[in-house]
């Protein structure tokens, strides 16, 4: 896979997650947990389909698996945190779609189940790291809070107002969808810059 295609996959899956969920850390945790579990289970299913040589059923089986997993996950979230399940709604299906992008459209079945899962999980965790950073920045800068998961509710910790940092009207821009897109681009370019620095040090 070329670097350009990899960039498109990373930016597309990241935007599908961060734009569809509220910019709170707690919602990001719920979304990213669902995303990574979907990637692992979908990889296992694709590996089984490959072994059984029933590739013509791949689309139908994978679709049913993701829908069933999403419904089950949402019902569990209704028990754990009803307000989050009600707020997120149908956005739960977008992490599942992102999991399809990571597994099906980047299909490279390894010789063993372990290698296949580790290969896909490595990609999903790197995307999760990007998304989590964006959720943290939106929550702290845009809303001036730290929102954490809590049994049957959400724990909201108010950050004291800091000039030019958190809790002011200018930073609230990052809580909006355009602000989320700006943060996504900034985080991606920052990560590329950091990777370039480390690559330069290794080559030196």
C-alpha cells in the first residue's frame, strides 16, 4: 500500500469517528473501544471465511456480524451509561464502517490468526491514538472540561478558565465540526513531522 493510500485510509477513518461523536473524552472511549473490538472480530471472521473458502459470502456474513456486534454493544452501553447510548444514537455504526475500511479494503490475510489480528490491531490502535488526542483536545479546549465514563452517567470535571487556552470563547471553536476538522489536520501534520524527525535520527 502506498503512503498516499495509507494517508487516505487514516484520515477517512479518523474523520468518520471524530466527526460523528460529541467532542468529549468519554464518548471517544466508547467509540474507540467499539472500533477496535470490531476490527479484531471482523479479522477473525475474514480469516475463517478464507479458511472455509466461502469468499462469495464474505460481504453478507461481515455485514451481519457488524450489525449484530453494534446492536449488542449499544445494549451493553444502555446498561452501563444510558445517557451516552441515547446521545450517540446511530453514530455507533460509523466506527463499524471504519473497521471495514481497515480490514476488508486493506485485506492481507496472514498465515496465522495471531499475525492477522496483530497486523490489523496495529493499524486500528494507531488510528485510535489519533482520534483520542482529538477527543482530548476538543473536550479540554473546546468545552473546558474533562469528561470521563462513569457507571450510569458521565463524570464532568470543569477546567478553570485559562487565558488563550481553555474555557474561553475563541477555543470553543474546536468544539464545533469545523474546529474538529482543523484539529484533525493539525494532529496529522504534527504526527508526520514527528515521524520525520525520528526517521531522520535513525538514518543519521
